[in-house]
């Protein structure tokens, strides 16, 4: 099926995103709706197919891209499979963490759901920190959620993801959301221990956690680089959640998280990748630490828990910021409410460049609300030279 062409603008999305990331003013503010399973509620494709079928998911993502009139960062078809069927230890890997997947433990149109074994039956016990140092992490793998058959599909689906990634970059001139990802050891250990147990551990065994993080960090960096090499992609996502102000003190942040996060990001920037910092939860009181990262080489996604206006004040001449529309606005709000919030972010954060407007989009979002955010960035978000 042929789609109607997207209206041409002064810049392509690739040019626009890279210009904003380099802290300069593009033709307009880039807009990024993070869409994963939303198309399953609008066309003949299931959540299971979006996860497992790279051809159908690519069609679904192209369909929604055209339906909304085009936007500035897209998901490559098949990329969700590579995320959830990651053979390496990762926050999303169904080989290590208890993810319920559509068409398996869930209905075909239900999105993946994490069941965290947080207290009584953690994946990792307090005695296993030493075992990680002695044996690594591969002994933690299980095949309850994903199997050998999934493992054998990785190379075949990976080739299709590479093809779809190239199509977004070259045919549509749109960057892809992520071509590889890594989680800081602190977050990984938190998921394996369960958040309740781990929050106790950082007081009981801080030296042991640091020892494990020191042991894991170089391998974690290599895992991220290996993943993106298989996709021949450009964007590496570095995710962080549980070292924010919602979880730990500044002292524990400085001791157990920040040195490792900084090492990962600096290495990927030096290797020439586009680095996306995917910072969920509240990072407002530790934004100033990001000034230690390379300037003009990164963009940072934040959700509504982080104060985007404070982020602009602190990081505006150092790191491109992305966010921070509330996901609930797209399901419970009205176009007028979405327009008002989009304009507020543009008014307070767009000057000088270094801004994307966007949000993680719920699967039941109203398309008219989503299109309002996109259209507002295309009209109200224009930089007038």
C-alpha cells in the first residue's frame, strides 16, 4: 500500500533532530511521540505481531506516521522484539526478568507487563552478589518466558530490523528511536533483587554493590555496543530509573550510580553514537550532574516527574532536553489541553534550540490529542529567523 506523502518542510527530521541535539535552533521544535503498541488499536495488527513480526510492525509504524502527518523520531519494525528477547541481561529481557508477553502469557492485544519479584521470591538473593563476581550473570538466564526458538529467530529478525532502520533514516529521513540499549548496573541489580530488597541492600551492603558494579561495568558497555552493531544503527539508549530522587539519596547516587552512568555515556559518545538518556521518574535535584557529560552530543528524555523548565535552566547550553508531556493528557485530556501544554513547553524551553517536545504515548491514546501535539510543534514551534 502506498501512503500519501508527508508535507515537505525546511529541514528533514534527521537534520532537525541533529541540529537540536547540537544545541542550535532548527527550522522548528522537533516533536517525538514515543509510540510502541498504539497502532494495534487502530489497524489490523495485534500487539503480538508488533512484537514478533517485523514486516507487519513496520507497516503499522509507517501507517501511524502518515496518519499523524509525520513526526521526528520513529520506531523501526521488529525493534520491540529485539528489546524484549534480548539474550543479554537487561531490564527488558524476558530471559532474565519476568515479562508477560502478548500472545504468550497475555492476550494478543495486551502490551508486555513486568511482574517484579520484589520481596519474597527475588531473582537474586543477597548471597548472590559474590556469585555474580565469581560467575558473571549468565547463570541467571531462564527460558520460562522466551525460549530457544526465540533465540534462533534473533538473527533473522535482526536483519529485518536493520532493513527497517535504514528505511527510516534514508527513505523517510527520520531517525530511529533506539538501535541498542543498556541499563546501568545499579538499575539491573535493583530489578533482580526487587526494589524493596535492593533499597535495604544499599544501606546494608553498599561496598558489595559497588564491587559488583565495578565488575559488571565494562561488560555492560560491551553488551550495548554489540547490540547496536547487529542493527548497524546510530542511536544507543542509556536507561535510568531507580537512582532518581524518587528512590535514593544524593550520597547513594554519587557512590553507586553516577560514576558508572558517566562512564557508559562518555564511552558511547566517544565511539560516535547518538546517545539518548532515557530518564524516567524525578531527576530534578540531580540535573546538574549531567553537566559532566559531553556537550552537544546527547538528548535526554524525561517524563513528567522531572521539571523540564528547571532542566532548561540548568542544561540548556549543554544537553538537548526532550519531554515532558504527561501521558495521561493523550487519553484523558482534550486537544485544547494538549495544545496549551505544548505551547507552554515551547514558550519556556525552545529559545536557543536544544529541545524536543514529546512523551511516551499510551496504547489507548486519542489520535486527535496526539496530532494536536505534533501540529502545534509544526506551527507554533517554528523558529523565526
